C-alpha cells in the first residue's frame, strides 16, 4: 500500500461544544447581586489595606484572610490608567473578525481600590481617549443583579 | 547548587504555520534528533518530561499519544503544562536530586490546531473578566503596551524597531517560521492593526513547532559530550494576575532574573553576558524585558533599542535567532530560546552565529502579559 | 546523593459538590490547611507545584488566575498534569523540588471542580481524550462503530477500564462478587473519612449488588455502584528538607518514588494499532513499583508495607494494582480480600480512606493517596486511622488510558540514615 506523506486529511473542528457554569463563591455572589442596587463592592485587606475589586477571600500581597466583614463600597468613579482601541474581536471559534466600528477598552483604577479592572470604554472617540482622566460607571437601564448591569465606563468631569 | 547539570543535545523542528506533519511525527523527529546528538539511545533515558497543553492541542491529556514518539516508553515520565523552559527546570531538579542521570525534555504545540488567542480567554478569571468579554492576550497586551509607552514616552517607531531587528535576524534562521529579509519600518507600521498599538508584525505568529533538549549530570556530560553547555543559574517566579499586578514593569521577570543572576554570580550583564534569547510575544514586550533583566534602567527600554546595543552586532545582542516574533509554537517557544542560546555557545548557530559567545541568557514565559517567567544563565566550557 | 525529605503537613477540603466556593477559594482552602498543619508561615514556602485536568473545569492554567489565593505571587511554580495521576505527579514534583537541594519547603496542591462543568459526570473532559482520534478515523473513511471501538470508546479511563476488568477477570479468580466487595469496603471506609464524597456507612455487598439502581451493570462487568463519583475538591501537602522536617512531631519521610509510562492501552495514535493487548498486565506499574521499593530499601513489600492507598476509581483496579505493587500474587488478590486482610482493621489495609471509588476530584485524587499515607504514618487519620503501627506506606496512582503509573513510598524513618 502506497503511503503518501503529502496527503493531509483535514478534520474541520469537532461538532461538540462544552458548556461550563462556574460557581463564583459567596463574596463574588454578593458583588454581583449588589450591582442591582448600583453598588460596587470591594474587600479591603485588614493587614496591608490593599483593596480588591471584585472582592475576594485572600490577600495576595500579605496572605491575610478576608471575609464579608472586610467588604467596602466604592463610589463607582475612578481614573483611566490605560486603554486600547479594538479593531477586531474574537468570534468564540478562534477567528478574529473585523469590527464595523472600533471599540474602546479601558483599564480603570476605581477610587478606593488598588485593583485594575478592564471594561468597555463608552461615549468617547478613539482620538480623544488620551485626554480622558476621570471615568464613572455606566449602568444598564434596568439593573438585575448581573455582571451585565455594568455596561462600561464613560469619561466624567 | 548540588552538582552541575549540562545540556548535551538538542533539536528543533522547522517551525511553520501549518506543518504538514502529525503531532506524533513532529515530536518524534525532535526527540530522536536530540538523543542522537547527545549520543544516547532511548534506553539511556532516565526520565522524559513533556511540555504541551490540553487546550492548545484540543485533547485532554495532551501527551497521551505522544508517549512513544517522545521516547517515554517504559521510562519515568511526567508533563509540565507550561512553557518548555519550565519543563527543563523540572528535568534539572530530577537530576540534582540524584535519582536520574539523563533527562529528555520535549516541548510541542501546533498552534494551527486552534487559535491560541481564543484559548488565552480561557486563562482569564471565569467569574469576571471572561464574562465581561473584552480581554484576550492581544487586547491585554495592547493595554499594557499603551500604558508602558505613554508613561515612558516610548514611540511606536521604537517598538517597531524590535520587529525590524528580530524578523530581520530570523531571515538567517532556517528554523524560523516568519522570516522577513529586508523588512522595513513602514511594513511593520502598516501591518494590520488589531488592538492599538498591536499590529500583525508586532506580535508573534501562530506557529506549529517542537523542540527537545537532553540534560545530563556532570559525570555523564563529560562521558558523552565534548561540548556540554552548563546551566549556571536559573530563577523563576509567578507574578499576580493582571488585575493586581504592576503593569508598567515585568516584576515577576525581574525577580526570576535576580535569582538566576545570583546563582550564576552575574553582576554586570553587559560585561558578563554575550547574548540573550528572550520570549517576546509582542515587540513592546522586548523593551520591558530589557528593563526587567537589568539591561537598562526602568523606562529606558526605548533608549536601549535606539542605541542598537541589542542588535546582532551590538554590545549585548538580543534574539539573534529572531525570537518569538519569528516563531511562537507556544509551549515550545521558551525551550527554543534555550536551544538557540546553546547553539550559539557551541558554535552551531550557522548563519545566525555570533562571534565569541561563551555565556548567554535564555528566557521563557507563560500566562497573559508574561505572568510567569523563568530565566537561565548558560555557559560553555572553558 | 539523596537529600532526606518528608511530608510535614496535609490539608484537604471536604470533597463532594462544592457550589458555595469558586475554584480559587477551594484551592486556597486546602493550601492553607496544609500550611497550618505544618505550622508554617506562608513566607516559608519556597516553591509550589500544582496541577489539575484543565478540560474538566474549563479554565486554562487556573493557577495563574487563582495564585493570589494560595500564596503563589513571587514564588517559583510548576504546573503538572498527567491525567488521573496528576495529583501523584504533583506530589512527586514537590518532593523533587526539595530533594534537588534548590528549595527547602515546597507546597503541592491537586484540585478539580467537576461541578463547574455543565456536562454530566466529567463527560466533556473524558471525551476529549480520544475525540480527535475518533473524528480522524471517521475522516479517513472508517465507519462509526469501528471508529468508536478503535477509539477505545473514546472515554479514556472509563472506556478502557471496562476492557481492563474483563481481561483481568478472564486471567484470574476474580468475579463480579469481588468487585462488589471492594466497592462495599471503599464506601464503608469513606464513611469514616470526614473529607470523602460518597460516604455509605456499613455498606454491604448485598446493597451494591442488589440495589435497583446501583446494582445495574453499566458496562460489563462494572455496575453503577462500582463507578467513582465526579467530585469537587482540593488536597495539599507540604514537603520539607530534613533540617526543617525534624521539627515536626512525626514526619512522613519519602523513602522511594518512581513513575513509568507504557504505550496507551486500547487506543492508538492514528489507528496504528497498539501492542498492549492486555490492559490488566500493567507492565509500567511493575517497573515503577520495583524502582520505588528498591529506593526505599523494601525487599518484601507484602510483609513490610503496612498500608496501601491504591488508585481505584473502579474496583477491579484495587485488586490488579495490589498485585502489581507486589503485595499479593498475580491473579490472587481476591483471596486476601475474601479473608478480610485488606479491611481497615486487617493485616494489610487497602484504601482505609475510601479511595478514589468514593472520592474522585481528578487533580486531587492521586495527591490524596500520598496525603492519606502521610496521615497514617503521622497518626493523624482520625476515624479511619488503621489500628496498627504504620512504618511504611505505599501511595499509587494511574493516569491516561491506565498507562501512566506513579508510586510513592513513605515511611516513619528517613531514607538515608545518619
């Protein structure tokens, strides 16, 4: 039987997809539920004061343990520390597709927190983004206690 | 260190975008090649360590069907599911423990299986970042690049020069995937913009490739090899996740490098290192790597590339092989850097060969924005 | 030249369905329990080894995101994965980290959160072992049924274990009743283990064999009651060098360790065929066991080993591996089982913890075998502590399509005497 080293038999992806539902833990659940009330929760480390958003149980800086007693509320205002303009997005199947209109992504340090969060940046043109200093949350019209309640952040005075 | 460990054999594939070869054949070639160069047979192997990733390979237990091609049949065996440079570290630990004399490290990824950038989204916090859906390793790199460039006034041109240098260097490297002789700054700056400022030519390509090294104790190395390359120092460190780490500096890499320098007693990088092979998934990353490795002060990466000191004919050449920008078969990339450094030290780097290379640094990374890093100091025989 | 190392701390989470914590918190739980058990400050950990099977939890390299929860930032960390025996390989990594002389104290963590997958019983993770091969065969023109058969039923562990049990029963005196006995023993023992998942106190052979649901044969000869659960859980050990270990009350010294890989059983690369025709033979387990015993200076395992923690997600594997680990004669392990030797209060207790049959968080399960042996030597196994002096214990793990084996021998005295 002749073996052909050149022949490549393509297998075009497998017709199966896997679905996951990650449990988020109690502190994260509180965080998500409080979005309904337009509140952003964080945990402040009792030992070194590093403040995490979203909240969590262990401090990665000093290893101290935290719990619901260390929860604190943030104003939802912050500083834009970084950004990028996206001209493509991933389609979930491993392909980059071009965006009709570029989207902005912002790296935000919320007032009162030390973590950086990465969120859509709204209501600003890509050319103007470098002038943006302060940002604030853009809430969904009807908040339901889901992560999607935060639509993104927009420049504020 | 208790005893010395040497690299006595190596092999790498001809990295390309869609290798017309099965994973098994690709792995077999490098495993066999490294063993042959080391002058050993499969029976001489005390332990075999693989570096591959279930998600990248689209298979649970990615190494399951690679047992035979890797030479692991009836051998002590394990898999380090990180960059191959970390797998080599584990091989070193096994040898130093005194229970194994010879180790074979095999790293492989066929990026063409499934887009590694899509897979990078699976590395994100599934309870938050992954749900928000704006991040992947490219958009996160873009954010870090812009933060770094704005803070230290590094221009896009300076970043593009890294691509110019590395893709130009790769032109002489027969193993490289992306070789662009005569490439110009304009070509780099006009390449497709994905997430500003990351362009197609300022980020690594998606490659298929494999790489293998043979490690040995001092005794075995002297028996088997005329040209062993010694691991004089190693250091590694995992940094915090993107939300809670300093994005202006590669602090984890700095820690890893300090540990390696201390072990190898390196005090002056420019004087004591002849070259460095680093894993720069993005052109801007190489500038941040310079700073973390102590090649220049914080914020001066742009100045360093401008000075041409890291070009092939400069004082401290970085990536004469073309680096990750020329070939990035993810889990093999860091081990390829080790191999390229070894080739230079042994005088076997062909058209890429630099004169008088005796001591080199090799770097591997894993995780978004180089979250976990490992640094080696490699040295030749006197 | 070997450097004496010992396990000085063990931590486990309750294994079961843990929807109230996310995976990072679960890992942290086990890690901190081990650190506290070893009476260490987190700063004293020099290196970390961690592992799980990515496909089950849906996160790629989960330790990168969750590192903050278990003290990883700034530390050298290695991620290890070897199928079912991941936890055992992770434990060995920590042992080598310290034995190499490069680190003095290492933390090893194995974990899995099956409940994060919406597919039932770890299906997706298991199916992906051979799915690519299966579709490759279809693309080559092979029909569905043949492709499925060649692909070993596609489900790695589960698919191959059925074949393995049938092979084993054919060549030994083992009958389905013996599988019922092992299952009953495991579930009863698990009831004495506060961290185990399926705890069925005083479980009888009759319950397993005649239960309307659990007695049903799923894939001959395996009943539903013979199959391990898919658990959430994490387990951790602290390994320390001699100088540090001596300050612990009763360290569990590492006396021997080895691993070995055979060709895949049943399944083959690109349908090239496989030389392993009897997956109950387990050559690589014999090799690993011989190496580990030799390192440990154990010449007569069946006399010198006091307790064995064998990786048995399916009951016939307790029998097969007890033979390959040289504890009983080939094909005869059913005899000591019948005679009660392997009960928790028997001459040679096997899986007093309840074993993998009762608790299976994949990345954690082989780590638990090492952890449980350590607990038995340290005298800290609580209600499932075996009522005898434990001088030597063997921890075993298998992975892949039953072709990876990891064996670790722990003892109450160090390997090298001063």
